[in-house]
C-alpha cells in the first residue's frame, strides 16, 4: 500500500471513515428532517408544471 501502511490499517481506516460518514449523515437527517415536507414540494412543482403547460397552450 502507499505510504508503507499495512492492509489491515488501511481497511480499518476505511471502515471507520465510512461508519463515521454514515453516522454523521444519519444525525443530520434526524436533526433537520429534510424529507418531512417532500410531498408538499412535489405537489407545488407539479402545480407549477401544469400552470406553465396551460400558459403555453
């Protein structure tokens, strides 16, 4: 491996980095709840598209 790092250390570091990214993203998701109002945004965008389509016709 590069930098004279053993395979075991490389794998351990990679697994811990992945675990910390997953934990961090889950914490942010639970704190800010970005998907709670997704249906509202989708409905608004569908209405905008319908209105734009009606204006073109």
